[in-house]
């Protein structure tokens, strides 16, 4: 039995972050976005790479 790993497509991640698909393409091109999986021309982002990426960019609203 295989474990199911959740992935988001580029449009799904763009919607989650309220950014454009082009923005995600730019992040990939610059090598600064979350880790992604590319099979052929298809790109998807494992949730296990998205969530730490988001957590690392969390800003404390009380910061001076």
C-alpha cells in the first residue's frame, strides 16, 4: 500500500497564495520558491515543501 502525498498544481498554489501563475514561474526560474516536482512539462508542489516554506516566512505581527 502506498501513502498518498498531497500535491498542489501551479494554479492551485497561485490561488492559495493569491498570486499569479507567472509569479510562481518566476520563483522557480530564480530558484527561490518552494521545492517542486517536475514530470515532463507538468509541475506540482508537495504540501510537505509548501508548508515549511510558508512557516519560514511567517512574520510576527507584533514585531517592531
